[in-house]
């Protein structure tokens, strides 16, 4: 009786899948290009090897902490023995083994600072300093430097200049956790320095759900109007694919801004993640993003079940899902998944072109 029930249930599931199957979200790419740059990639650190990085005591006591290190391919014992550069070694080795991706921009994560420029360590869960990332990645030709500079820092302008001198290709913000309001007019000098040095600003847009302390009001896409009006080249991370602002979906809020602000770009990192994937079709098909959407992963999220071909049973065939899940290299799996779903060759190639890293 149980066997009959199981067979019947599987038959119903199979029938529903056949009836609802929609196929890829866009025109699939049979063979993705090679030499792709992942322009949105994180590293981590606990301060080992005098990196200067730290993790809050609260996070260290959480169940998330060992998982946090595990998805980076490491653990506390290994880092204490080898230093925080061990994670960079893991990333660089994986890129060397990739068929499609041959470079990644590695992001620092600045701390939170008060309006008076004072460090607010108790407000931070993780900190990965520019000095560590900017110096450490020089040993890895596969890796490039993405700086993170809080505009409230007393030395913010000097930090921008140091980062540029040391190869930074942009500055990254997480406003929701760093307590940065991009519309704050006191940041005019900061924005002008970015323009002078031709450094784009990659900033998280939309809600943030990876940290316990967030102010999601700061993820409103319209808060980017001020830096855009000052001429900053802004990259909206994740196409604002989470949450609402003033009752409007943040994705649509961002898309409405694109025709008016030609220096506004976006990346599709995390858009295959289970809680954001509903926006992937919009991102790859909306004409307003044509030529303005670039490839990124938000690594190491590609090392988790949150990003899996199995999340797309109505867009991929069973054979495709089986083949994609068997790709061991996380970058190759991510590229192959996005290509099968309809991410265009242009998107894969734009990251390197936009950041002038050919």
C-alpha cells in the first residue's frame, strides 16, 4: 500500500512538472565564454596571521560561525595555523581550476563609523580591512582588490587614494549593515574623490538578510540619486532583488531609475539564490538592463544549497539539473547554470570590460 502511494505521488509530481514546465528564462547560451571576471567575491578573516580582520564575539558564539568558515573552505584551526590568507589561496586555486572564470575581485568589508568618525565596533559582525586584502591579493594573479571605505571615517579620502594606488578597481558598501545613507549630502567630497579617481561604487541595494543587524531602509535604490547626480559610476548589487521601499518592489524601483541615470549599472550576484531567483527572469530580459548588467557570484554563496540547479525544476530539464549538479567547480557550475537559464554572453563579458581589466 505504501509503495502504491509513493508511486502515485511521484506520478502526480511528474505530471505537475510537465504541465507547468516553462523552459529557460531567456535564450540559453550553449557554450559560455571563457576568461570571465567574477566582480563580486568575498573573503573572510578572524585576525590570524596579523591580518587585522575580526569577527564579533556574538557571531563567534553563534552556530553560524563554523558554517561561515566552512563555506569558505576553511575552519578556525586551519586559519590559526596558516593565517587568513589561506582563504585567498582556496579561492585562487579554485579559479585556476575553472574552465570559464579566470579572475575575481575580492572585497574588503569596512567597519561601522559614527557621524563623528569614531569606530563603532559593537555595531559590526565582521571586518576585513583594506590593508589586508589590498596587500595579500598581490600574491595571486587571479585576484583583484575591491576596497571598502566607510564615508564617515576621518581618513576616508586618504583611504580612497591608498586603495586606488594599490590597485582597487572599485569601492564596495553594505549600507544596511555599515549604517551608510548614500543620500547623505555630507558625503559630497567622498563622491567627488571617487569621480576624480574614476573608481566606481559597488553598493548593496535592497534588503540584506545575511546579517543579524540591518537597517533595510538604507537599501532603497532611490538613495543612490545623490551620488549619481555627482557623477559617480554606481553598480547596484543584486539588482536590488530583495524587499520593498515605500510599498514598491526594490527591483522595479531600480529599473525605473536606469533611463535617467546612464552611470547606473547592476550585477546579478545571488540572483540564482532560492529567495531571489524569482527576479532573475526580469534581470536578464528587461530592456532597461541591456548593456548594464554584469556577472558576479557573491562567492562563497555558490558553495551552499542556497544556489543550486535543483531550485529550477520548471526551467531546466532533469538531464540538465543532473549534469549541472555534477560540476564540482563552483564557478563553472554557476556559469553553466546561468547560461542554461538564459544569461547572455554579453553579461558574462561585461564585468571585465566595465572595470577595464582586459
